C-alpha cells in the first residue's frame, strides 16, 4: 500500500516537473571551454538553476538563471564557463528549489590543434519541418509528415545538427502578430518526439522564409525585428549577425568551417527584376552588402579544409524555378568572382528549402567545380521534380535525388591532405536513400 502511494506521489511529482519544463534541454554550442544549454520553462516558474560537474566525479557547480522569468514564453540559455576540453559533464536543473528529472550530458571539444590530425566526425543536417495544427492549417491533406524522423536522428552518433531553415512554419495566424511568432516557435519546439534529439547533440540553425515570416518573405517584413528576437531566444547560436542586423554566424568543428548565412534579413523582393538594361540589377540583393562583405572576409581568413556555405535557398541550380541565388545575379557574380580571384579552396554549399534532396554540380572554367548539397525536407510535404522540366537536370549528380522525407549525415574523415566529405541522405528510419562524397583534392584551385 505504501509502495502504491509512493508510486503515485512520484508520478504526480514527475507531472509537476514536466509541466515546469515545456521544452528541452537542448544543447547549443559546446566549445573547448564553454557550453550553452537551452531550456523553456512555464510562466509559473520563478527560479531556475543548473548544476553541472564532470561525469567522472568532481564538485558540482551551480549557476542561477539571471534573466527575467514569468513571461508568456520563457526560453532561456545557460552558458557554462571554464570547462576543460575533451571532458564529459553531467547537468541537471533545480526549479523553484526542487531538482527536476530533466538533465543530460555533453562532451567538450578536444584540443587537437598542434597535437593530432583533425578528428574524423559526422554531423546531421536538413531543413523544412512542419508540425500540423489542424485548427490553423490549410484545409485538406495535412502538410506535415511523419515526425519520427527526429527519433532516427536522435539515435545517430553525431557531433551536432545543423538546421538549414524553415525549421518551423509561421502561418497566417502567426506572422501578423508578435505573439503568433512566439507561439509557433514554442509549440514546435515543445513537441515530445523532438526532445531526445535536442539533448543528444549540439544544435545550430539558420532561418529561411517560413521561420522568418511569410512565404518568400524579404527585408520588407514589418515584424522582422521581433522575428529575429524569437530566433535568438530559441536558437543559442554563437552570434547573430552584426550591428543588430541579421542572424549570420560561423561554426567551426575539426577542420571544417560552416558559414551560416541569413538569406532573409537583407533580401530584396524576389519580384524585382534580376536585370536592368541587360545588366545585373545592383538593387536586387539576397544576402546584402554587409553580410556578403562578412562572408568574403570570413572565407579569405578561413584555413578550413572544407568551407561549407549554409544558406536557405539553392545557389547553383540553374534549372530551379524556386527561390535561388541565380535570381540575384549581382551577388551570384560577386561571390563567383571573389572565389576565383581569392583562390578559395574547399567550398561546398549546403542548402534546403526545396522539399527534395540532391547534389548539383556547377562547373567553372579553369578551376574546380562547386557543389550545392540540398537537404530537404525533415517533415514538410515532399515536392517532386520528377515529372517537371527539372527532372532531367544534367547538373544533378546521378543517384542523389531523394524525393522523400530525409535528413543528411555528413561525414568528414581521412588523413591530412586527403580528407573526404561524404553525404548520406537518410529516410525516416535512418535508411540510406542517396549518397555522394568528394575528396579535398577535387576542391583545389589549380
Ligand atoms: Fe523556404
């Protein structure tokens, strides 16, 4: 009898704790010496503390959350400092004075530079995640698919997940009001099926149109300041643009740099003409001059073997009828000229948005070809190119078209000077649907 009462008490306690933590924990950037951990708590919560210690023993450190609580939505991020490299830490939370069941572990990066070859590692990537909410969705067949793909991703051993945009979908009920923006981010992030993935590995993100504002939204979106605020609160990225503008940033892991681009904040309307009087329209920009200037300098400075430019829209698919960099020829040409003149090696694009996956090759006379690895969709409806003019796209690498829900597992491995980058497109159960790989030796300026 006492055991039954004890069990009921435990269940009640667990329910109370679950209702205090609405989403997370999610790992943000985990560096050599610090780590960010994200959590969303209920409006009723008054105090949140995080306790952490090396997993193999050691005195716990307790840090208190210093920001405001008790708001309608309360996503919060802890930054744990003065950690040791290559060390696994365990963490847990104390909410309003009581320890709650949510918690986990993370392992800081290893200090390999000047000591060992760059580590082999894998990361996950993809885009387009739609969670159905019939009361606000378009009538008819639900747009969101099987979200068990996030369970398959959580089972992967990977260094991090890179979210390539359209990570949630603002709909009409959301994007006319600030509360709608917060609601959508909160609702999608709190889906139970997502939680194991959130704490299994660090997460980084860029946005595309649907998690920025309306479909195909651009710089004229009037709630973009609030949208950026929501993004900053739900993705603990390393930084967010410059001068309070945009969300672009850089993520480094091993000998790979990923340039996280913002294709919305500075974007001119898709409907401006690409050319004026037979010349590229200088007023039609996708990344904008501030961000492109940052990208060029960051690329020139980078010593990474592979330099991955992650951006929402496709960048090299000349047959695309969707949003793409080619419809912004002033920036397409500027970047191409820069890569050639600066002799930037190892560049590959990582893109999303299209609701199918593929690898597009773009030949450049006199130098190495560029590739655009498009990864989409996690859960949104599939958009097939089969049966359209794009089906016969000769720029697509054979065997890479995936017209099903999928995520990508990107693996970087091999000895110095012969590193390989491999991409596997995997389905909702982790099954292999397509693949491609390339050696760093194929991405060198002659
Ligand atoms: Fe998109």
